[in-house]
């Protein structure tokens, strides 16, 4: 198979064929595999390490491990399942190395954008696209609260809610019972809702805030008009 056929086939190329070509040393097939699963693996690693750069490093190392071992992949499980297990193992090892106890998923023995920072340099963009700024702030808040979930719940939540893996796929991927996946997902979702609700409760007092510049402008405007009236009546 020539690499050009990989580029032509694109999204239609099945995982088993991609794995076969990668095992034969096809770099284009390997690039296709990485682009297909980058977000999934990054999110998985990020859920364990809670660090952007660390997650990227873990994904890169996982891909290297997968590249060396892909000749042993027989298609008994989905390629995504196989890759997730590799990145979970790599990210978990890194978490332990850096002193985090991280009750990460225990695999059975059988077996991944630029930040929209609001600064003076991009205030004009924010002004022109307020919805983009709001979504960026909302995303950051959501990521912060997902990071705060207990280790045992976080990876399950990311795979189920963000990557939309089924209950069975998540259980097979992480090597834990489906009932455990269901319990951890529901508990994680409940904790996330509670955390977001608390943030909203705290924000009630700040809604339509009147102090500061707005208050000063109104006071100054009224006093200015009053001065004008008094000057005319004098």
C-alpha cells in the first residue's frame, strides 16, 4: 500500500487497516491515527494529570509506545480502547512519579487549542466577539471544576461526558465493571453540578454590579446636571 492511498482514504479508512499500515512503517497512516485520536487521548491524560503540558507529554510518549507495539495489535478490542489503556498507564505512572497518589483507574491485568486569553492585545477581538469571550470563560470554569473532581471519578466523567463513550466502551477501555462506571459517572456529574451551582450562587451578588465606574458616572452626571440647573436659577 502506498502512503498516498492513506491520504485519499482519509476518514473512511478503518482502524484495523490503519493499524496494519502503521505496523508496516507507514508514517502517513500513523499521522492519520494520531489526528483521529489526539483529542480522546489528550483528554484522558489530562483527566489524570490535571496539567496541559504534562498531558501532552504523556500522549506523545503513549504514541511512541503504541508505535513500537502496534504489530501486536490483533483487533480483539477497538483500537481506541487499546490506545486509551496505553495513555492511562503512561499518565498514571507520571502522576505517581510526581508524588500524586491519584486513585486513577486500575486496569485489568489482561490487558487528546490555544487559550483565548483576555488581554490588552486582544480586547478588540473580545469586543467584536463577546460570545467567544463568554464561552472561553465558561470553558475555563468547567475545566477547573472537572479538574477538582476526585481522581476515581474524573477519567470516567471525561470519557463518558466529553468523549461520549458508551457505558460498555468505557468499562472495556478502563477494565472496570460497567456498574462501577455508572456509579462513578453519576457521582462525578453530581459533584460537578454542585460545584457549578456554588459558583453561580456566589455570583448572584455580583450580577449587574453597580459600584465602581458605573456608580461614579451616574453620580457625576446627576451632579453636573444639578449644577447646570442651579446656575440657570441663580
